[in-house]
C-alpha cells in the first residue's frame, strides 16, 4: 500500500505528518477466507461474487468503512490469513484498511475477536496487517493476535491514526524492513495520534535499517508519536529486536509532541538492539510518566545492559523498578539496581503471554496500591497480598488453610437457538481472585476468561461448561453447564436427493409446508389443507413442499444429478412450490412455481378501472441463483443458469425482469421463448 506519512527522528529533529449510505451495523464473521465485499455500503457483508463465501473479515471492514456510525465486527476463533498485493488503500487486497466513509462523517469501528490465543489475523508479509488511516477515526480492537505484517516502513503490525484502542490482544511477529524508507519505525505498532493499550503483549517484532535508510530503525515493538496522549496499562513489551546501526528504542520509542504519555503497571523486558543502540528497552524524547512499572533485561547484541535512553523527560511517580540506573527511577519508593526475577515470556494464564514475577521478587507488594488497576494483565485481581505488585503481572497468593472451593456462575449466554456459528458466554465467581477453565461438549477443560466466545461450531446441540479455581488451587467440583443449539446450516445437511429432497436454510422469517398428502410429489393447484410452520434452521424438505418468503429469504440447494452435484439459489418476497423431476432429460432442473394471493383483485368496473388495475402486482418472487432453475408464473416461465431476476404475476400478465445475466422466458400464450438480458424485462400478456 502507499507509504504512510513520513516520520523520522534524528536526535531532536522531526520530519512528519499524519495521514491525512448507510446505517451502523453489526457484522458477524462467518468465513475465514480473505475476499472483498461484493457491494460496500449496502449494509450486507457478503464476499465472493462467483461463489458466495459469507461474511469475511475484509468484507466486514469494507462495509464498515462505507457506513457512517458505530459499526461492530465480531470475529470468531480462527486464523485469518490476509492475501493479495500491497500498495492500495481501498482495503481490497493486502492489509486491512480502516477509513472514514466517503461522506467524511466520523467513524467508530469495534472489532472483537474470540481471544488472542484463538483468533489470529495474519499479514501477507509484504504489507502491514491493519492500516487505520484518518484522525477522525475511533478504532477499538480486542481479543485477537496480530502477526505476520511486514515489508513496510511504519507499523508492521498496525499503523494507527485517530483514537486507537487495543485490549486483551497480542501484537507479535511483525516487522518494518522497507529498504528505502528514511527510518523504519514501529515493527509492532506505529501510533500517530491517541492510543490506549490495556492487557496487551507486544513481542517478537523487529525493525531493521534499510540499505537506503538515512537513519537507524526506531521502536521494534512500539513507535509512539504521543500526540496528544497515550496510555498503557497492564502491557508487556518483550523480546523485540532492532537491527542496523543508529537504532533507537528496541521495545518502545516515544517521540511525543509536548504532550505526556503514561505507562502504568507496564513490563518492558528482554528487548535487544545492536551494539550502538540507544535504549534497547526504550528511547524517550518527550514527557513520559512511569507508574508501578518494570524496565529490565534489555540488552545490546553483545550482552551489555541498555534499558533506557532518557533525554531528561522520563518522569517517575514512584514505585517503579529498573535493573540499572539509566531510566532515572529516583522518585520515592523507586527501586534501582534491582533484579525483578522475571520468568520467560509464556502463557501464565489469561488472554496473553506475560513474564511472571519469581519468588522473592522485590516487585511483589511494592507498587502504589492507590494507582494499581483493579486486575493484572491476565485478569487476576489486585492486590493478592498486602500490596499490589509492580509490573503487568500480579503474583497470586495462596491463602493458608483455604480448602473451600469457589462457586461458578454463568452470567449470560446465547439464546436457545444460535443463528451464527459461535456463542458467547460471560461468567463469574464468588471468589474475586479466581481464574476460570472452560469445556465444550465434554472435551478437556482449558484456561479461559470472561467473556468467552466459542470457536466456530457445527450445527446441532452443544453444551458449554465453566469452573472456577481460586488462588489456593481449589477447583469448583461442580462446573456450571449451559446447553445451546447452533442452528443447522446447509453445510451441516446431507446432500439433496434428485427429485426427492431439497435443502433449505432460512434468512429472516420463513415458513414452509408439506404438499397435501405429504411426501415428495408434483405440482399442486390447490393450497387447501396446507399447514405452514416456521423454518428456523436449515433442513431437508420433500420436493413439492411450499415456502413462504414474504418476510425473509431462503437459500435453496438442489441436486443436479444422481452423482452428488448440487446447485444453489436464494429466493425471497413470495410464496412458491418447489418442483423437480428425477428424469435424466430434465438435468436437475428445479422449478419454483409462484403460489398464493387472489387474482380477484384484478376485477374492475368500467374502462377506467381496468386501466388502473392492469399493472397491479398480485405475487412475485425475487431470485439469485446459479445452476438450472426455473421460476414459473401464471403466463410464463423463466429458465436460467446463473443470474438475478424477478418474476411477477400481474393482472395484465407475468413480468420477468433481469438484473444480471440472461433469462430464457417461455411465453405460454404465444408459445415462444424470448431471451431477456440484464437491464431488460418481458411481459407475457394475459389472454383474453
């Protein structure tokens, strides 16, 4: 994609600039494929014109970009591999571009994943992962891992403008390595405006000097302009790496702009840079305030301690810990030349990896309790002991003699029938320091946090269980259970049977009825005795059944032959009977015969009345299908192989209107077949 606004720093110098139809919606991702939206701005997240792929992450963001208001994207557990070329800002390929609508209205976008350990958004390697483009944007992302970005000069994982919020997320394995960019900045994140990070791990990102770069790389983990402010709470910045001469800020590079940023209960550890690096841990050019934070174990490539490069603008509010003295944590209750006894970056419970405090760490109980957040990066309540701990990790303290297990309660869950593929639960315990373990369908329990969103599940009955574990290790012996059902979709059903069974899936309010007498059969002139019932999920129905789609639509899948080939269409706005012959010569032709409504409405008194009602529509059917389908009205039938069309029975005849493709219309009165192309219509006139 086009390079973002250039920001380069040499000592105190700055070259830079910030990147300069519809209703809000909720988009539930149903496909991990990387395909663009078919029609951005129509409020419908649908990708894959040739073979519909459902709602993809890219399609949802394209829709949100086109819609003014507060849009939400729910991303179930899966790997979302981005594809396509870089160097475009429309979000169609490469990175995920987030922008204001063309109207210029302010945009708020919230992207919620199922958890950083189960929902990964993976870049192409030749472009960043997210590009937030405009200062009028408010973007909030949570519950994901952002990885695999690269090939750019700024923000290998994320380039953020506007107000950017990141929560319960991991940014790992990204890089900035443009060979010609003036100074490659922000391997994990480049922030150009307002930023709030909470319960985030930034790890394993790299920033390297390009062969044509004028300056060294800056901020392998995070590069922050700090304009106007940034806030980091319960954040771990670890194991990021700078390469190339003139490097600055291995974990964190803070430029600022005469504003102030606050780091509260942050751990910056294990970041590295070349021998001449200025601050393998962090490089600070403007005002930064540290509260209850740790800076330690940051090194040059040859093992020399290099935690901070302070230009006199690091402000300590006390209760900070540094391994040496170069961070100037000299305020009261600060700890210098202190080893925090950190463990490696690993899964210590919670949504993201952390570096645990070892037994006897001077950071334990040494933070300012009045400034501690309510819990640590993992969700463990603070304080666990007499005081809360410095850094992002709170050591859980077992209570002597505590043998009472905690109780677990499910606070909220899905409705009995879930229309999507995932379900979300919130839960709690009577022990405020408890952690949780979850299970699906009787599988082994695993660590989880509330809220918890399941991975995509097949249609059918499921059961969710959760149990709490307290700080003393006591486990709730009676996990709380929540049964639910994922609505069946077409992919859950057996193949349709030629001339016998078709598969149908409702969208919105749909009803269906068996043909009189039951079982598969042919056309039925009368609808007497039909008992319509709600169609709430995908199911197989007999050929000859009736469908009422006046208040919804239905995806209908039928067999093309006896060898298992199928065809698919979407139909709406009418009542119809489904017909199909088993004869080989029919080649799987599926007929949808319009039913219902009374033509008594066509009666009129006098010539004036006749003219008024002649074009009155009595019934219609909207169709979008690929394969051999035919819609049959009172005076004509329309046969297609893949197109979008409308069949309407009017008082003066049957009108066929083609939106896309072409349709062969058989006029029953004239006994002729007319080919109708896109944008055209044909009226088969009533006799008489």
